[in-house]
C-alpha cells in the first residue's frame, strides 16, 4: 500500500542551505545544470553496477542516458535519467535531510556577512540545492529500478522550509528533476544556452546526454546526443587536448578552477589498468575542514563499469587531495569494500597510483617551480602526513618538503632539505631545526642565539603538524635531524672547556635558583645556547615541545606534566640581579619570571597567568 501524500519541514541545516542558495548565490548560477547532470550520471553508474548481479534491473531499457529538455511555455527545464532511481525513503534521506557534516561546515564557512560562492556547492555534496539558484519551485519524480510502477514518488518544494511527498504512478524507472524557473531566468529556456553549458561542464560524462531537436524554434520529440559520451581516460593521450583534460577534471572534481597538473597512464601486462590522476590548484573545503574523515577517494571502474565513487583504498590518506579515475581490466566484479582492502591486485594499483602522484609532484618541483609553490601552499601540510604514514616513500616525500629558514626569504617556505645540506658548513653533521607556534616565535626563539652567532642555518618549522611529523623523520641523506631545543649541543674542545668553567663559576647561582623555584623545575643549568637572552627551556631528546603539549591539552588529551630544565645565561644583567638580591621574596619573583618568560618563549601555557601578572607588576614597581 502506497504511503499517503504529506508535507514535511526540511531539516534545519537544509533550510539554512536553501536560504543561502536562494538569497546569496548569484555568481556562477549555471552550476545547477552541471550538478544535476552529475547526479544523473551517478544514478546511471549505480544501475550499471547493480545490473551486473541483477540483469533484470535494466531489462527493456538497457541504454542508459540523460535527457535535458526545456519547455518555454511552462518555463521549465527538466533533467531526466533512466538510472537506479530512488524509493520514498531514499528521496527523504537524499533531499530532505543532511547526511554529511560537510554541509554543516558549508554553512559555517558561508555564515555572517560573507557572500556565499556557488562554486563551493559541489565541494560539500549539496549540489541538488543549486537548482534553487534559478528555480522558485523544484519537482522530483523518481522510481527505483526494482520497484513496480505504482511505487513512484513525487517530491516538490519552493525552497522555503517545506516539501511535499506523494506516491505517483511512473511507467519508467529513474529520476526526473523539473525546475520551474524564476521570472528573470529566461536564458535557460534557450537550447543554445543549455547546450553550451553541457559542452563546457559535462561533455565527458560517460553517458549520452541528449536534447530534443528543434523545429521552428520549438523542441520536438526527437532526441540527439550532444556530448562526447566517452570515457576520456580510455583515449590515447595524443588525441586528448589540455582543454579536454581540464574539462573532464571540472566535471569529475566539481571544481570551477583548472587542475594544477595531471598524469595519465596505461599499464599493460599481467595486470592491466589505466589511471588518470589530477592535483587540484587549491584545496577543497572538505580537505581543510576535517578532511581525513571525509575523503573523496578515486572513482574506480572495471572495464568502464563503475564500481565505487570513493575508492579510498587506492591512495593513502596523505594523498587524499588527488582526484581521478582508475579503470582496471582484471579485478573481480563482485568485489566489496571489505575485499578491496585485502586485494593484492589493488595493492599493486595503489602502489602505482602513489608512484605516479609523487612523480608528478617531483616534476613540478624540478621543472615548474611556480606551480610547485602553489601546490605546496595548498597541500604541503597534507603531504607531511606521509612522512609518518608511508615508510616506503619517506625519503621521496622528505625531498619534496619545504621550510622557512634562518637563511631563507622571510616567512616563505622554500628551503628544501637538499638546499640545507648543500649549505652546511664543513664538519657539520646534523640538520638543525626548531618547532614553534608561528614563524615569529621560531625565528625569535632564544634557543637559536648560539646558532646565529656561529652562522649555522636552522630550519624554522611552525606548522602544527611539524612536531608530529618530525618524530618520524630522524634522518635524511645520512644526516641526523636535530632540534636546537633538545638534548645537549655538540661542542668543540674549546667550547666544552668554556662551558665547564662557566658552570663551575655559576654553581652558587644555580643552587640559589633551584632552591627558589623548587618543584617547578627539574634542573637549572648554564646554557650553551644563549648569547643575549637571560633564560630558555631545554628539553630531553624525546620530550614533546611545550607548544604541541599545550595544543593537545586544549584538545582534551591528558598530557603528563614534565618538570622543565631551565637554562640560564649567567652573564645577563637579570641573572646578576638575582645573584645579588638579598630579599628572598624579590629574588623568588625574579627567578620565577625568568622561568615564566622561558616558558612563554617556548609556547608553554603558564600555570597561573594571574600570578604572573601580579609578579611582573611587583618587579616593575620595585616592590
């Protein structure tokens, strides 16, 4: 028995999206046609895949296609497919509610006074709602391929908070989306305009996109195919222009921007497959805003039969920004996601995909430095994840990393590890670096003073991932990577003797500071790092940097409380003042401030900021 007709309210987030779409999205409004055709193509792909196991699903109408028609009198544009179709519950799930938290982030990104940008729609999986950019009412008619004619469903809404649902009799499977155009959208009632948009955005959709022929400026009942309707990746590279590659990327990646670079390869042999992989020119919002949990993956085909839209097993996490297609000749067609994860053939394809992507990035770094700079700005931090995740390619990934440096060009991250090694002084056996919250904090760290004095280059790492990443990169090209703030500095014999003498001379001061600071420090030492500043923190080789510990603590992680080692410069005037101060309370204030300023410089969180302010005020007032 069919469910009765009913009216429902949209989920809150859908209502907000529709409000934004209706009132804010004016640029690139033609996006609606690309998005609806893309959805129709997905529906055809899904039917073709399901028909492998159930041939009866496509019986009587096996030629899959997408029809785009218009009716000037009714002021409608219709996008119709004969794909898998939807049941009543699927219509509610796919249109009436939000299945992905990505849409919530879309709302967050577009809230406030900022004008929403229509190009973001596809990146958040809310492409259907782009119909309301040009339509004041949208009707959807759909029937699943495995449902009888009487179980069709009609969905309709004006985009103002509610939608209606009712059962209808539909003789054909598939979905039709009917747009009732707004009064000022006459341009989309033109066959020429609709065809131009299809050619621009959807020419390489792998199903025929058909339009009615015209006679006397009116649409007829006769349809003709107007797109290439071919799998671009199956063509010889010599027959594909750059414009073709870019057009296919835009339809594949829901992106208005051109791809930065791509690689197209055919592997022949015991296992044959084709890959067409793209690196975008800028990160999609889903990557920047929590992308590890919402990866798109690659489209997987087997002999041009669509298998899955987000085959995450074909690329590792750290390459999740890559878009593209893999078409294999000899994978089992009854493959499931669980089997995919353990399939040896897929592991070989994955290794090939990784190699192709790294080859492509290396080529950019070598031959097109401007493009590589664009890539690194967009995806450098994502690439760094591979240092920890992909031991087999760690050296290749490390070669691609870029950092700011004490001998670099300001904040620009353009110094490679090879650049650093090429500038190392004779006898230097380590690559020195420092991690911090920001470039300014890294460059201004007191722990760099001895290195600057000796003209030793230090890499300045200020991205949040750096401290975690560097834990898996202990060596590069036979050179150890060492943090200037950790462990003992290597000293020549003259420096060692000087350090021993300074320590012996400062013994009373060291004891006084340890007594004044008590349990707040583990040790007080004379520093070999400092030349101008009074104090700094020193960490053990395996101790987490204070700024990272603070971030993890703020994220809710339980972090052990380590007692820091305070290193001092006994020649500094503040240390002379502590040494000479007879009033214990004043001496304790000074000693504590020396520790706290060292903690602040290292990015640590002060245990009691209020006490710090009061202490500072007392010292400034001389109280």
